[in-house]
């Protein structure tokens, strides 16, 4: 099976390893790829924001399946262009990708289909936004979200009126170009945040979905959830204190209305939806949609899924998914991110990495190879991913593996999953305070 994988980071490397582990021989091509992905197959220097260029490559090379990693090509319409050639694509068309590409469109979708979420207002006028802030009645922090894609940096939790005004003015002045000239204001939600991934296959005649295990990401750079937000410093799943009834509630209150809403709005969906969820005192509420696998959650999910991944993704891409329980390993998986010095404000590149023999899956994210030596080449450089019978064992295994990879200035959190483990050991549930 010939598969074109779009992307170049840790998420794509984790997908590539799982795709190559198939019982069916896989000829993998990554675009644009990386030095690490080049060791798993060929690479093609394609511009993922140019649908015509990707479609031209597909027309000439005829892959059996295209798998989209990041959101940018989906928002740009790459899946539409390739699908028009009759080539199956695991990834949503541009109309559905607006659920991530436009925060305002996503909020309107949630409200239209009565999906529980934070109260919000969308503003595209400076004076109207300033007046909204001065009369804000929902309490602080005010959540300000740039409407468009902003490389994960377009969300600010303003703790005061002054901070909210400064942030809003910066957004409207074009901090993120056109992406921040429309701003979504949201009331704060308090509770436990989690990531819920759902394979979805929806068109006018057919609607099917399959849940993946709920995961939890750790965004802050330092242990104890301190310091600035990052793209994610580690994740684990499933969440040990999440009960079957809790999963059923998210399915009923969040997932099923989303699937019905897609169909009602005439939106085709063939890929994955990543629901950012806040479990509040009144139950689960939807924070946002992403139209692709999360990173680092993918590294966890690929440890847990016990299915032939090429066959599963092709089933979705061809509109053949049947709603069912996926085959999963009865374990807990964990991934720990190894980040570069200066991350997240910057990244010290070109630092040699010492790699031993960790008893874990080594996932390249921001690396390059020079004269046989792996070097840092991004903010989140590598992940160590593994699984074990329970969260405590998985944490111990990850900690042991960390001793086998290092470089000067490497940043790592040793507390991935620790808060959840203590919560579970105390006999608490998702309804108890998440302190």
C-alpha cells in the first residue's frame, strides 16, 4: 500500500511508525518530511498550503491513501483537491476544517447545535470589543481567541481589564495578521481539561464515528503546571478515574450532537476530530475543535490502538467506517517530551543529542541528522513513548527511559500524569475538585 503522509513533526513520526507496523507492506512517502521520516520512507518537498501542487504530485504518483497530519493543509483545501482525483484522503475538506480554522465558525456551530460550551461573543470592531471588556460580567480571566490559525499562540487568558484591553488591541492591530482581526471572547471555564479524539465518517447519507481513549496533555513548560504554555510537554491516556458513564456522557452530550450537526449543516467529514473538553462542576463542556490528531496525544494513542492503522484510516477515507468500539491495548500509555533549551520562547538548534537504548519508543519531532549525528532542530525535539498495565507503571517506565537520551540544555517534565495518579489514588472522580 502506497501512503502519502503530510507533515514533518512528532505527530507524523508516531503515525509513520504505526503505519509501517502494518501486516500489509507500506510504501511510505512523507511531505515535506524530515531526516527522521526519511529513514522510514521517501520524502517529497511539497508545499502543504498549495492544494494544486499536492494534487499534481498525487496525480503523477497515485498513492492508495493520503493521511493529513497537521491542520494547515486541511484548512487550505488540500484534501478537497486530492479527493477530486478519486484518491482516498484521511482528512477533512476545507469547509469542515473551518471548525479549527475559524474559532468564530466553531462557536457558531456549537451554539447552533446546542453543544455545551462557554458563553461567548465574537467581535471584529475595536470600539465594540473595548466596550465588551469594560462591561464584562462573566468574571476573570477573560479568554480571548484569535479567530484564525495562529500556530497555537492565539489564545490568551487575560487576568484583568487592562490585560484584556492590551491583548485585544494587539490582536486587532494584526498581531497574527488577518487571523486576529476577528476575536472570540469567552467566559472562563473551571475544571479538568482533557483531549477526546473521534474518528468520524459523515456525509449526507451516512454518519459513523468511533471514540479513541481520552487523554490528558500537559501544556506548561515547568513541573507543577508552572510557566508559559507550550505545544505540549507530555500526555497520557486513558485517564484512570474517568468512568464508563463519564465517557458515555461525553459521547451523548458532545460527540453525537457534533456528528448530527455536521450532517445537518451538509458538512462531509472523513478524518479525526479532536475535542478539547473541560469537565466542569456541571459536566463536560466543549472548549474547541481541532480537525486533526493532537500532538503529543497522537504519540499516546498510537501506543494504545490495537488495529491495523492503514486499514482503519482507509476505512474512514473511503466512507466505510461503521460505528464500533476500536480494538485497544488494555494498558496506559504515556509520552514525555524532550524540549530544546530556550523553548517555548525559542529553541537552541544544532546541539548534538546523545541517544542510548531506551526501553521505549523514540519519536523524532524537531531533529536533523548531520554526518551520522542527530542534532536538535526545533522546540520539541523528541518524545519517549511507552505503555504499561497502569499509570504508575507507565510513569516509571518513562522515567527509566529518560536516562538514555540527553543533550546540554534539554528540558523535560518528570511529573507527566502525576496529578491524575494522585487524584485516582485518593479515590476521586472527575466530579471532584481538580486541584
